[in-house]
C-alpha cells in the first residue's frame, strides 16, 4: 500500500507503465547497455544503447535502398521445359491486378514493400532531428506512433518464410535460381530484425516529449 501511495504522489513524467501487464513503476533510467525489465511479466521496458540512434538511422537508410532495389530486380528465375522466366516482387504482385484479385495484389504489395518502406521513412523522419539534437520534426509524435502501429503489418519475415516453403515444392518441377533481389530481401529481413532490436521505444518517446534544452 505504501508503494501505491508513493506512486500516486509521483509526477507522471517520472512513472513508466508496462505495455503488457499495466504494472506501474517509478522511473529509473538505466545506463547504456543496461535494461529496465518489468518484474511481473519480464517485458523489457527500457533498453538504451550507446549511439543506437546513428545505428538505427544507418540501418533505415540501407533498408530503404534495399526495399526499392529488391522490388524491381529479378527475385527468382524459373526454368522448365527449355523456357526461362524471371520475375520480380512487383511483377508477382501485379500479376493479380485483374478482377477481384486486384485487392489481393494491392495487399501483397503493401505488406511486402510499401509498409516496410513507409516504416523506414517514418523512422528517419523522427530520429534524424533527435539524434542531431535538433527540435523534433513537425508531427514527429504522430509519425512515430504510426510507424509502431504498422510494425505487425510489415510482412518481410513472413514473405521470406513463404518463399522458402514454395521453393521446396517447386524445386521438383522446375529449375529455380535466385536473382539479386532474393539476396537483397534476405539482407533486408536481417536489417529489419536488427533495427527492432536496437530500437528503445521509451528513449524515442522521451526524446520527443521532453526534448533537450539547447
């Protein structure tokens, strides 16, 4: 009870709430490399990393280049009965543009290409001013909120898994070779996972809501 009473007297900016179990704690900022973890559900609440901002920006820039390149370069080349056909991710998505399959084409292109690309662009928009110790960009809070909301809809990893399953089935029927976009997409998946690992969402929110005074 005494801890609860102390929390009610604590200013809101000195409180942190676990997004999983709603446990409330008095804020204690860990040092770079340390982590603040929820005692109840073990969710990592704060995990600052040294110079993580520049690393995330570098990953986001590389990811933007890879998403654009991987969407237009050949992804797979299939040879069967003397005939060879190379296809890119955009070609595969746009092949369903007729009739009611148009919705499926748009969703496929969106989840595989446009959602990851938009997430990276929003990340750059939010983080570049913060890392450079400049005032936050206009509507940066809204942009970061949208970026985090799109996280579950970025289907790069699921697409890679689906391709692996499809290749196993197609390999017995045709000769399949990987195009440059396949390897770009593989690197992209690794970079997206790395960015999510480096990102400390609390640190970003704190920088946006309580910017450094110059």
